[in-house]
C-alpha cells in the first residue's frame, strides 16, 4: 500500500475559505456521477426519463427535506449523470416546497451567525453534511456508490442569480446535448 505523501497528493478544498456552510442562505449544488456514467436514465424529446436508480435519486432528494428540518428544497433536476439543485438552509420552521414566485431572499451579513439562538450546532446542518447524507442514502438504497468524490456549490447572493440558476435547472433536460456533462 502506498503511503500518503502530502507533496504529491494535494487535495485542495473548492469551498470558500472561512465561509460557514451552515449559514442561512441559498446554494446551487451540482453532484456528478463517477466517471460521468449515465446511471439515472436518459433524455427523450428534451425530457428526463428516470430509470429505477434515477427514481431513487429523485425520491431521496425529496426525503432530504423531511429528514432535515433546516432544509427547504427549491428547484432541482436529476439528469442522466448528474444532479442540480437549489437548496436553502434555514433555521426557521418550514414545510412547503418553494417556487421562484414565492422566494424571499435573505443573505446574512457578516455580523449574523446564521444560526438559531444557540451556540451549539449539529454538523448535520452544514451543506457538506446534507450532500454527504444524500449521496450516502442513494448509494445505500441502490447497493453501490454512483457518485464522484466531491460536489460543486455556488452561494446564491441575489435574486437575479437565483432566477438565472432556476431557469438553468428547469431547462437543463431540453438543453442536454449542449450540457458540459453530456
């Protein structure tokens, strides 16, 4: 077994240094399948047709909001070899699936801690833990891991960005052949 050498094996975080990913806010996430394999189905006439594994990926994402009370799901799409979503981390009670027409954008300023009035915070409230839990749940249900090691995220900072990303997600199946993950 090769020994880990930090000079050779440099794993750099792609996260924003110093940012608290448990802060209230909206995040655009993309999670890709290992080697960009088409595990989740196929695009037919510009619409995503989920196979059994794709249905599991879809249902587990819906289940994320049920399991994690600090999560509100916005738009998302399961594609043949990746997954896009807008997720909101909040520390308030929620229970509805939000659409772009009822968004209230809140971007915490640097003086806000982005947490409920408690100094203790469960790690399950971080964006990384949410993604890890989702990937794990899908892998467990299907019996093997389909995911690449990491995920992409973008902090959504304003309504214009939100609506552009929402439109991108909604139109992703129709523009599949133009997609960089195709």
